[in-house]
C-alpha cells in the first residue's frame, strides 16, 4: 500500500509538471501562475529524455513573462538539459531578444558551454544572425562611455575611462572557441550574417584566428581556416567585403593549402571570385555597427537595482513617462536630461539600430534626437527589495510512508495538500478546464520549432547549418518530441551554407 501511495504521488507530480510544460510552451501565463501557486516545486520539473524544463520551453518559444515567473518561483536560471544547453542558449538560438534581456537582467551565466560542441550562448546567437541577442549578451562588458569606439582602436585620449573598461575580458569572450577552434565570427561569416559579423568585429573579434583539427570534428573547409575562408564557403559578398575592409588576408592558406579564393571555387561561389581575387586598392571605410548600444550597460545596472517589471501607474500629480504615458519616470538620459521609465529605456537600448559617426554606439533621444550614451537614476528613487529565491527540489512531494517511524496519517495529509491531482483555480478568473492540455502522447499544436534543424539527437550527427531530412521523423511523446526539431550550432558534417538573413 505504501508503494502505491508513492507511485500515486509521483504520477501526480508528473501530470502537473507536464501541464506546466504545456503552459510554458504555449505561453499560457494564467495557467502557469495557477500551477505554480498550487505547487511552486513544479518550476524544477524536467521532461523525460532531453530533460528540458519549463524554463527551456518558455525561452525557446519566446514567452518572456513566463520566464520571469519561473525564475521568481525559484528555478535555477542556469539549469541545463541533457545536452548541456541552458535556457539562455535556446533563447539565443531562436532569436528571442526579450527573453535574453530578461535572463541577462537576472544575471544568467553567459560562459556556460553545451556538451555537444562546446558552444556558448554567443555561438548560438551568431549561428542564426541574431544580432540583438548578441549585444544583450555582451552588455555587461561594454561601458557606457562616449569614447568606447576610440578605446577599442587604441585611440582614446581619456585615461580615466580606460580604467573602467576591461578590454581583455571582452576580447576573451568574443573570441571564445568551441570544438574545432570555431568562434562566433566563423559561424556568422559562414551563414552570411553581415550585421553580426560587423558587430563582432567592432567588439574585438579577431579576423585572423584559425580553426584547429581536434580529431573529433569534421571540417570540410579544412583546419587552419580563417573567418574569411568560412565567408568564402558561404558565398556572401558583404561578409567578405567587411572582413577584407577590416584587414583579413586574401593569401592565407589553411591546412589543405587553400586560400579563400580556392575555397570559393571549390564550393562554386562564382559571384565572389572577383572580390577574393585581389586586394582592393582603396580600403573601404566601414561605419560602426548600428547594433552597438553604449547606454545598455548603465540602464541594465539601474534596472537590477530599482526593478523593471512594475506596472504601477504614474500618480496624476506626476508626469508619466513620455514614451508609454503610463509608468512613472525612474531614469534620466545624461546630456539632455529627459526622463523615462525603466522599461521604456530598456526597450530603446535593446531595439535601436541606427548608425552615427558623431558618437558611435549612442542612441537618439526619442524627444530631442540628441545622442544618449548613458542613463542615470533619478535621485530619490529607492531600490526595490529583490524577491526571495529558494532552492526547490523536485523529489517526491512527501516523505515515503514506508520509512520507519513515519506517521501514515501525516503522509496522507501531506500528499493531499501537495500532490492532489484535482486542481482548484478559484484564484484565477475565467480559467476553464479546457485550458489544460491532455496528458496523452499527442503533439502539442503550438510547438512550432524549425523542422529543418537537428539538435544532435542520438540518431543524428551534429551540424553547424541546416540539414535536410530525408525521411519523416517518428511520432514521439509530448515530453520528447523536441529532440527531432532542434538544431545543433556547430559545423561538422554536410555544409549547406545559406546567405539568408534571419
């Protein structure tokens, strides 16, 4: 009888966990709130097979409000699935910059690497050209100072600003290598993401670093290849021109003895042979990347101190934010001193993509169009108290009745309290039973992941780029079906580079 009680409790937790997974995947915020209020331990539930948590599902689908809810419920923000991938990696892979912003505000670890190819979140973002995600990942390494552009090129005349900037840390992060010596710049160049290539170069990515032969990866371009070799293989003319303008060599040979021109010819990239044939007589001047956002570090620091999720309306006696006309102004732009709420300031810094030569990396003020390089907190705004976070485990919801000395009456009452399969949703209005997903093995209709990617499942070989499928996948359970619909970010088998911009 005790064994049946344990199994009943376990199945009850599994059923509730699958419902939370479904809510996280579908973006059903009300259902997720109800489930977590009923049992906060469900935040640490993970599916069978690839061990994806509700945080992974919500991050992969771009539901940033549910991501915040799960983190506030106590889930480990750096939780990994069976492939060693965090929620931050999956958000970067699919380009959900709002989720990336939320995770970075909660101080997610950007240095974690996956178990398949040693790639970081930066590699996942560069693979598909998600430039907004990249600048959010590197926000804590780019100081909000007007002289940053000159500091990166060793032309700064402000010695005091250099003391606040660790250039080596930024360079180490941008040039971090995955298996085979592949950097984020290699991946962006191969797949033809010129804007990503430009931003990485502006932030110190090396165009002369080469790949290595590590014995475990299959590199059809050849070891010892530079980013220009990869750009030549991909066939994107803009990527090649940007790299050449920054100083990439046309005569460097890889381990196969191939120059970038020879790589282009071997992959039949005839349209770029003229670009790779000779060094241009006049160096083309490349403007700073429009995705460089200097005020981002300052506003993220302020947001962590005073909060950014509040929805309190501005009192009638106080002028509201001029952008949203709803929330109270909490920050001011240095220079013009125009005031904004924290959320609007974050949005301006995260979405701006205008380039200027007057102050590279600044964003225009939406009210006066003056350049904003940094934000400052309005005096008198007290920081909010951070929500308490507890480390919750998802073991059995109650102690085992079979344990010696355990009162079965207490165990039954605890099981009734925490693992009761019947739910009461009186706290949440207009929430019918139809909102809960069936626990059968049918596919969830809202799971819209790219079927042309492979995620390194046991039956597939890891690859950097999109791999065609020759046969339809088998129908799997709802907790395991994502294993055939994800992509693995690193090259190493059939290369089919694309020049599309995501």
